[in-house]
C-alpha cells in the first residue's frame, strides 16, 4: 500500500480507518502496531497470509491486532481490489501516443515545463489526453501522481536520456496495474504516426511580411483608432508622457515624410487612462471614448468628429463636458460595443486605480428610465474580468467573455440567457484567464454570405495568476451552437498583453506582448518580437504561420490596427520599468499581399451609405485577374488587446466586366449598424479601403448629445469628411515634438 501516515503510539483499528476515510481512501492497513497505510486498493499482487501472522496488538487497544512485520491488517469499506505488479502501458493508448521508455528527470531542473498533480486519477489516458488536447506531443507520468507535458526540444535542452526500464516502477494513482514513473523517472510517451498534432508554416522573405519604421512618435498611445478620414487617432494617459502632451494626436500616414505635417495635435480634457470606445454609426462616423482613471475622467464621455482627408489636416477636436454628458458611474477598464439597435453598451470596469469593481452595465444614450444592470458574474470574477470581450450574435443575443468564463445576454434586459462552457487556460492550470489583467486578445471569425454558419469567436493568449508563463494557445467557440465547447489550437509561442488585427484577406495578425506575466506596469517579461498569422480558412491545427520579427519590444499599452492601405500600424509600449524602454516609435507591419508586388485593384463605389440587403454597384478602375472578392472590416477602437467593433464580412459579389455588385449583409444581428472599411480583393491582393456605413443610425446618435458645446451631425445620409464642424475648436498641428 501507499500513503503511509505518521506513526501513532495510540493507534487503534478505528483510528487508522477513520484517518483513511477522512483522507478519501477506501482501504486502511495497519502494520507493525503503529503504522497506518491508506489506499484504494492493494498493490503488487498482495497475497492473503494466515490471520495469525498479524500478531502485534494495537498500542491503543491491546484487544485489537495491527499487523506485524511485513504483515498488514486490512480493512475496506468497498470491494477490495488487488492489483498485480504494474507494467508500462503500451497498448490502448489515446490517439497516436506511443510508449518510448523510462526517461531521466531532475527535481531541480524538470525535463518538461508543465506539471499536473493527479492524486487520484493519474493514468496514461488522462495525462496524455490532456497533453495532446493542448498541442503537446511529448509527455509522461512520474512518481505515481505527476503528469508532465512538453516538446521534444525540452528533452534536448535538459539533456534527459532513457534509463533502465526497472527504474520506472511506481503504479499510477488512477490505475495501479500500470507504471507511472518513479522518483526522478518519467514513463515517457510521444505522439507518433502520420497525423501530427499541429503543422506550423515558416514562410521566408516577402512571404513572411516585414516590420519597418513608419515615423517617430509624439505619444505613447494606449488607444488607437483608424478613422474614416484616412487618419489614425491616438490617445494617451496623463502623467507618464511628456509634460507638454495634450493627450491626443492624429497621424496622417500619407505625410510621414514630413514629421510636422504628419502629426496633428488634439486635446482631451480628462485622463483617458484605460478607457474604452467605439466608432458611432452616425453620419459623421464620430469616435466615442468612455471612462478613465480618476476623478471626472472616470465618468468621461468624449466625442471626436473626424474631418480632413489624407494629405489635408482637419480642424475638429475632441469634445467633452462631464458636467453635461457623463457615464452613470465611473469606469476604469470598461468595454464598449454598438448594439443591434444602434445604442452603445458600456460594461464593467473598476472605480479608479485599485478600486472596487463596477459590476454593472449601462447604455448610451441613456434611455428613458434607464438604469444600471447588475452583472454579478463580473463581481464574482473581479479583479480578473475587466475589459470583457463583447459581440452581437446572429441569434440576437450578446456574447460576453471575461476572465475564463463566457455567457450570452438578452439584448433588452441584459440578463443571462445561457452560460457557456468555461474557457480552457493552460494545460496545467485551468485558472488561466483571457481578459485584463491576464490580457489575451480576441476577434470574430469572418462571416460569409449567405451567413448561415454560426458566428465563431477566437481568443488568443493570456496568462494565469502568479506571474505565470503566457498562454501558448488560441481557443474558439460558436456561442449560438456551443455543444462542441471550446476548440484549442496551440500557438507557436507564448503570448500575454498581445494584439490581434483583422486583415482584409480574412486572416488575423497576432503581434506584440510578452511571454510571461500579466498586464500592468512592470508586470511582464520576455518581449515576444515575432508576428504570427492565423488563417481560419486552413485546416484545424494548421492555421498558424510564423512571420517576421521586430526589434522593438511592445509591452504593456501597445496597440496594432489596420490602416486603409492594408498595412498594420504598430504603436506604444509603456512598461514603466528599467528593463524595456518607453516606446514612441511607430512601426508598420506590411503583409505579404503587399510585398508580393502584385498590382492592387482600384475601384469606385456608387454609395457609401448602405441599407441592409442593398445591392450596391462598384466599378473596377484597374485590370484584374477576374477573381474578385469584397471584404468589409468593422471600424475598430483598439486597446489592451480588445478590438472593440471588430467584425469581418465577405458579402456576395458578382461582376460583369468592370461593373460589379455587392450585397450588403442582411440585418442588424448579422451586422450591427456601423462603419466599415471596404476592400476589393483581386485574388489575395487588396485595394486601398473606402469607408461605408451599413445599417444607418437607428438610435439617432446623430442628434446626441443635445448640448450647445457638442457639435452633432444630425440625421440623414453620410457626410463627407471635408464637411467638418465650422466652429470646432481648432488644434494647431505645428507644435509637436518628436519623441522617438
């Protein structure tokens, strides 16, 4: 038997039995008077001896017998199981696992990095299935209860070698007929056969994409927003940037060769530190930013009406007056989403720095009688549930993911319709989380006409409590059809505080972040300098391509968003420690579809204001190969790995010569109202984007807020960005200082 208890000078049969029952065991054995063993079965083919051999009296009751030397008095409260001496399991293994041998390990430098302790149920089936479910093709069992997972490279790095088979001799805690290693010995298995757990691509040259410097920066942004005027808007927190920072700037990517002309100074009145936001579906495509860090900024509601065109500066600025327009409660780290009815849902957060949770939801504009809706699930999972991921579902519900949980909310009452399965974390830690502060990153899979497939949500990376390694997997689920649960796909590297950007060809670029730790100042280490491309059109477990590297560490408060030219603008890094710099430089990642040198299609579109189901004409103004597609990418506000507003559509398209038609998505649940970048693709090669609005302004946000010091675009057809606000407060674009 295993599980020897401390010697007991007052032992009785009853005391040993009660000890074992209290520990959850069904078999108790007394030996040598004072020894008590607990187990669920007898091991090593234990044979029954003559009852008289158990001749030692129990010291606590001389009328009872407590075994003898090499003799056990056995008591059981279940059918007694006796197992023969264990052997290595090499048949009936899960999947393509195969037994290799008895592998050396070290208690001070483990061969494999991931350990699970399975006190009652360690078996080859349980251990190896867990390893392969998370994409690890090497692993095994040690010391009866320990399960380890890893890679072949871990064995090489440790210099571990195979040992004599007899060295592995301990039975498995879940099935004593099989061996689960021994002290510093692993019963080692590997995934074999012709069906690997995963296949990653390693493109080279132009096929790997390219990082390059775009322009020196004036700000370390924590929110980045591509706007319909072709510019990118950056806002930053107060206090850690330059003393003369105004908190907001707009970059014109077409003018990066002229530093002063490229940057336009803007202004925010309160601190946007860890705020959220969306692009509104009003006719101007105004940018909305909500929440902040302290005092008035916590309830801040800020609006910017994009104006100007590429190459020509606008004049509009952020508008804000917390005395007139404010959230109902203060929120630090909130999320925002445009609802199917065109209103804005604001969710969660905390009441300032290290403050209590704000476990509720509100709607903007505040409806008549509007009130806060309690979200007990955010309270229960605080402080791991800020910046939740949100999405309108085709079923009409609202998907929300926070920490390691997810559920569907009713769009009207905001109460729970359905709780979804818990989100997998690390192979050895189910407590791994995906939202701030463990901060993974999330997107929605592309939606294809005729939109009959359920929408799939993809979440990549994250971390776990205790400065754990970043998660090296993505998970995805169809919330409207969750029966199959979450699918796990292993990533090529560990990632936390990372970003994910939707590209016009339906792929997703994962970049930035660290390999260990969590979000927060100085709380992450090991910059992940590599970009990874995820292609959902490829077979499962074959979707990752390892792309180009950067030399710039992008840690906490880094962002990545798609520009109209199809490149990804990469910004920020605000670690506030002495290991990694405060990063002002702005980079771009140029995807292979541009570096290929293929001619990019050009087009004109007959309307930039689409109703649901509209058939819209566009005209090709360049030669093409004839393989024409259109993608629609939702306007994004990017912060803390959360791309608020992200959505990708591939609508129905038909062409006759150079005249084509595209059919808008069919309704508000498939496609919530909003602004979209429209790309025409010729094979894999995208055009530059044109912006359109789909679904109108059903919440009449164009007339909100009705205060004299806020400029509102009104209702009706979309406005050109050249029709800016005549009386807007003008911000000079000349007084900018290069920071990096």
